[in-house]
C-alpha cells in the first residue's frame, strides 16, 4: 500500500503538462476582439492546452473547464512588438556583457546575413517580465545595424528556454525576416549610390552562388561579394521565402529601395522599416504591395532624412491600403527596456488618425501576417497559440492594466525585478 | 548700504555711457571722484543678479478672454467641473464655477473639454541640441573641461529649432534649457517661454532666476576618463574644489561690492556664476541617478551652504524619498526610462509616486524632444504605476507633477504653474482629459495671448528652418 501511495505521490510530483488529460480554459463574458473578425460582446474564448479551440458568442463550455470570468473586461490577442532587441542587452551594455553587444554582428563590410539575432537572447533578462505584464506576448528579436544585418525571429515570452519560445514558421525555420538598413555607415559605403550598388551586387551574387553551389565547392566560380555563410543565408531572401526588412526613411530613398524590385527585377519580398517619409510616397509603396513598419510618436525633423516625420504617418499609409505594422519610434524605449509601451504607441496612432481597430490589428495580426505566422499568432481563432490578454479597460489607455496574460494557454505569473524593488521601497501602512 | 551701492552702480553706468564726456561729474558719486584711477567698466564688475543679456520678451497684445464650460485642473485644488476662467492683461483674473466678464472679452466655449495651466518642462535641451542634429548643432555640452561654470545655455540656444513649436503644441509654455551632463558643472540654464523669436533673449522668461547644471555619476567620469575625473571619487573632489574657489571669489567680491576699497578683484565668469549660487540667486539643478550619489551631493551642498533645488533623472530617488522631502529638493524624474545604463538599472515606474508620497515635490521631466511634447502622457503613466503600487493618488496630483511642482523647481511658483488669480495666464485647452492617450492640446495661451490654435493652420508657428524643408500638415513645404 505504502509503495503504491509513494508511487502515486511521486507521479503527482512529476505531473507534466503533457499529461493525458487536456487543460481546458474558458474565458467568458468579455468584449472579445478576435482582430481577424468582428468584435464579440460577452464572448467566450475556449482554450485547449496550448491552442485556442473556439471563439464565439455562444460556445458550449466543457465540464471541468477552468473558467476565467472576463465580464466587463476587454479580451484581445496577445500584443506583438515587432521591433525589439529585448533580451539582447541588459542594462549597462557590452561592458557588463563580457564585451558582447548582442544586438549586432561585426559582419564583413556591412554584410552579416548569417547572423541570427536570437542566438544571443537571454531568457533571464529582467525586462521580459515587465513586457509580459504589459500584455506583450510575442516580440521580434531583430539585429540592429548593418547593410544586411542578419536574421530576426519571433519569440513568445512564456517559458524559459529559447527553443520553447521561438515561433517557427510552418514549413520554415525560426527566421522570419532578414534585416537590412539604408543608413550611412551601415555598409562601409560613403554614399547612397555606393550602398545601393553594393546591395545589388550582394543580392545578385547570392543568386549566382545559389545556382552554382557545386562549382563554388570546387573553387570553380568567380569570387562573390560576400562570404559563403552569408550567401547561403541570403538564399531565402532571393527565393522570396524570407522578407527583407529595409530600414529606410527619406522619400527618395524609399523609392530607390522599391526600385530594387521594380527596375532591377530582383526577386524580393520587401518590408519597409521606419519609413518616416513614407506618407509622401504612399502611392508607390501601395503599388508595390509592400508592408511598412512605422511608429506614431516621432514628428521631429532630426536629420535631413526625416524632415517629413509626422505622427499621422501610420494613418496615412493605412488609408492608402498599405499593411501597417506598428512599431515604436518614440523615446519611451519600447525597443529595449519598455517593450510593453507599444500599446501607448497604438493609442497615439489613434490620436493621429488611425482607426482603433486598425491600431489593434497593427500590433497583433498585421505583424503575424507580414512575417508569415498568422496561422499561429496574432488573432483569436481556432488553431492559433492561446496568447490572450484580459484588460480592465481600453488597452491603449495609461490607466488600463493587463489583468490576465496567457501565453500558449498558460496564465503568466511572477514578479519582475522592478516589482521587488518597488515592494522594498514603496510606503506601506504601518511601516516607518 | 544697498542704496549707496546702487547709486554707485548708476554712477558707473553713466560714467561709461557712450558719448559721456570724461569730465562729466555725476551727482552722488563722491566715492568715485576720490579715486585716482578711473572706475572699472561695468564689464569688469562682478555684481549679484547682474543682467547683461536682458530678456526682450514682450507679451503679445490680447483681449480679455473667458474660457467657459470646461473642466479645470488649476494645479492648486480639486478639479472644477463645468467651470470657467477669465484672463485679462496677461493674468488669470478669476477661475471658478462661473466668472463675470466684460462685454469686450473673447468667449471660448470649451464644450466640456479640459483646461490646465501651461505645462512646464524642467529638463530640455531644445535649441542647444536642436533638430536637425549634427556636430554643427551640438552645442549642449562644452565637453572640454569637467567644470565649465562660465558658459550659459542661452548662448547656445538656436531659436529656429523646430522642436520649440512642437513643444508648444504639446501644451508646454515654459522650458528650462540645460547644458548637458558631460560636465560636473555644466553652466547656467536658460528659462524660456516657448514662443517664436529671432533671438534667445526674446524667449527669456523675464525675471526668472538662472539654474546651474551639475552632474554626478557615470557621464562625467566617462567623458573625462583620460584626464580626470576618472572615478566617482574624483567627481566629488573636483566638484568640491570648484566650490572652494567659488567661496573665496564670493568673499572677495562681496567685500569689494560693499566697500569699493582699492582695485576690484579680477572678474571670472565661472566663479561669478558659482558665487551667485552660494548667494542663493541661482538654483542648482543636479543630474544624478543613484541614491548614494545623491546623498553625497546633499552633503556637498551643506558643506558650502547652498541648496540643491532639484535632482534630475533621480532614477533611485524613491530610495531616499524621505531625505528629498526633509531637504526640500524636488525630483525631476521620468515615468519609465531605465535600464540603458548601469546607474539606471534600478528604475521603477512607481518612482514619481513614491517621491510624492514621501512629501517631496515630484516633477515629470523629459530630457527628450519627443517626451517634452507628451508631459501629460508621462504624468499619466506615473499615476497609473503609483496606483498599481498601492499609493493613493488623485488625478490632480499627476497634473501637479507637470505644472505646480516644476514651477517651484524653476523658482517661478509665484507666477506660473497654477491657475489662480494673479498668476500669468499660461493656459492649455485640451481636447479631452489630459491624462488620456488620445488627448491633444487644442489651444495654448501664454500671458493671455493665443500662441497655438489647432483649428487655425494658417497661423501655425513654423520656424525659419521649417520653411521649404519641413512639410506642413497639408504636405506642402511652404
């Protein structure tokens, strides 16, 4: 008897999530924004294990389901911050990271296509918990810098192992984008013309390499413009399975980048990042069917490349029919240490003309679609990861709190380092 | 003693006026006629509260104005719902449930919108690090020596910086433009009204005290690692050494200003500024992140008998909130910046709330051209974080962090920062509750005159630089 009890006790202690019984959670009574479809008043979101099982107004809730009452609350997909270096730099920078700057690679003359930004990601970063507490369930880990800076990946912020956090494209790897930049100094180029020339050369050489791999291995090709590992990584770009995210601001430069596809006939799937003057060339961007990643806070002509910076940019681009992914271009550091502030970016975008539903889409389904993972994240639909947030008000408002955050069906708990410092120093009744 | 001193000053001024004959005898200047050598020119004299770059700001003429049917955050009391405010001759005349106005007053029906005092940013680098940025425009840090008390930020201010009108559109009516934090002592700050002008003098807040920028921590010791200070201990030592010199200078000049015996001491611009701090005429604005360093800066202030007006950034202010209260030092703080430097690692979003709860004056500042346009949003973030930490806070508290408390930090709480009779008519009419992310400033008054009206695009302030370069809202670079 004792042995059996011991075994049973042991089994209970070792109870693993992948047990025979499904974990069913029902979020009920809230105003549900699936994003992929119309808002549902007093809707139900049914979750089974890691996935959303059903969403609707009248859904039968299985017996034994854990019910989370969201009456009076707002229920949305978990937010996606599509431009961060979260987990790549802890406070203090390289001097406190053994000399590493995990946000960028040295590369070769501005090319570091083989660099995978997520490989330096630290799941123990103290800035992840605040992001999660603020309703961000998925972030893009992107390299910073470099004419071709390297590969980006999307990470769900639940769990503590990188492999478990990566959002892998169905029929693809963890990489969801290749980063590129038009900025001076990115390419070891003295001028825009030189940078464009170098970019074209590298991309054409990637195609040439891909068509002549065997000869390359026999040392029977001409020399190429980038090292082998980078050319290999660029295959996914030139066969258009990976989008090339180009950081570019000035109107004329945006047109030059679009010309890579149009005039040079390079097979590319482009996404524009920053695009401060995008609103001036919206028709060209729309005609090229190129999505944009833009912010809603910046309106300062800080350089001659961003003279046209306006907060209405996101709204104007969206109105032109361009898919808009909202990122942060404000100064509240939603890229590194305040990743959760992306929801205030959305609020500001609304204040400057972007409709509310579009703003929510811009930080949920739009990034999922742009990066080919809409089958997994970004909306409340069956089959998607159960990344869900229950808010006590309008998610874009400062006074609103994310009351409950689920990532892959698991309610997220745990205090941040900030919480512990606050607890230590915040005044409490009775404490001197 | 004071009137005799003033008479001497007047006499000297007349004596060195252009076209004054050398033999001109000035009434009441008996002491001067007794000298064998000519009296020093005004430029050689180190005088308390000297004003060699006087403000030339002139308020625009404006009719009396009534704003009614508005919810008013006065900065000095509870929200007045459905109230009204009367502005006349540049001042707030009345504010309350109703106001009585003369027939000639312009009447603005607020339609249920909100009104606050003009917002005040105690920490900006507008004009000294203007847009567009670059070496030709990098005038905020005289990073050639760790102590540069001799420089004044206003002499680096470019009034055509496009960030100024953008601040105004964010509801900001007064800014402190500071030197940067590369130096232990960075120089005088400039207190400016956010108004168009062809000169920095045309923006200067008349009668405002100057600030003195000081900095501790990582920045000075990183900038001067090769020549010193290279460590925090040298930060402190060099700071104290500067005050020792200032003490001696002040004693000499106070004595000479009282007696005019013999030749005046040599005038030194840097020591002159520091002496003014010691006399209480200039307010110390001290950039400092860590609690332990703030405690050391407080001891230095005690050693030399000056007061620190405000700690800027003060990421760890919450750890010594009680001390800030007893020392009457305000905290010019962010809502949520942190983590970007080792000394900012312990940032918490309840910082402002904890400082406030301890009875110290908390100020929401920006140190950033974008944040400066959204002080109301920063205050809202700090309010939410404070409530989440269990600190009882009102909306009025949050508004005080961007109005009344920064006004005190700049020594201007008798003139701005609240909407009370007699205060300057610096007023913002908001599209909604200023603590909402969706709210924008609809109209801004400075000294009772409209300087911004969102509905009037033709009158929109665009600096000279913007003409031809920066598109307006219709997409034209007119």
